[in-house]
C-alpha cells in the first residue's frame, strides 16, 4: 500500500508535560504524558530519516483571554471551567507554550498553532497538508481522548487515512484512553505500536510515496 504520510505531534508542550508547567502546578498527574516522550522522539527521528514531514501542534492562548472557550460557550463541563478560572495555560510566547526540550522542532518542521481541540479547527494545517499532497496522518501526542481524538475524527471525515501509535499517545484518564484506542481501531484507522509501523515501512507493507497522488 502506497502512502504519502506526515507525522503529527499533538500538544507536547511544557504547560502540559513539564515539571513546573501549568498542569504540574495545578496538581495534575503528568507522568503519563512524560512516559511517551522517548517513543515520540524515536518516531520523529525515524520518520525524519525517511523524509516524512513532521508537524507539531501547539495549544496557544492569548494573554487577554479573548480566545478562551467561555467567550463562545455558555455550557462548559465543570472540569474545563475550573481550569479556565484557575490556570493561565500555554500563553503565547511563554515557556509554558513551548514544545518540550526533548522534542524540539527543527527549522524545517511545521508548527500549527491552535485554539481548539482539533488541529484542523481554524488553522493552516489542512492547507499545508494539501500543499504536500499528503494522504495519511500518523498520530502521536496528547491527550488521547481530547485533542488527539478530535483531530483523528476530523482527519477521517476530511478524507485522510489515520494511523495512531498507541505507545506514542497518552491521557491522564486511562479509561478514556483505552476507549479512544478501541473506537479508532473499530471505525477510523490503524492503531499500531511504533515498532509495528516501522516494520511495515521497512518491509514495504506501507510504501512511502511522497507526492504520489
């Protein structure tokens, strides 16, 4: 099977993943997020070596708060409302909003700034995918059942093939994490370990074919 893929790293930022970041200060367990960093690092290096474009998404908030969801929604889950009131998360041009040091982008990588869960929502992401004639998105990052799942569903509905790497995504809620993996495998695409994907590429079960459409 020929694929023209990109690798997507979703929201691996200090605010979510690092000691001293907003989530850590708020008392959230960031260990699941940190545990996948070595696996994502390995996939970035492997895919870059194969010539696959690397995309990073960054959740960004303006210091003014103009882009917060409570400016749009009257009905907001209590857990999200609490964070809005108590946490200044990933404010633009702060350390909190930066990608973690272990996964720092290279100059040739693509950085997509987003303000909602899906990487597609009100961003340049799809424009850049079309420019590269990409047809497949390989998913890594956080949080499995929020931003990753939202982007997977949008990708599938927009006609992109989905590969999600189960050892490269994580959630603070293991039940929701497992449910998302099951739903994606059932309805949206391939759910693989990173070793399985590497093996499929090396054995040409998945043949990389850039701009092959």
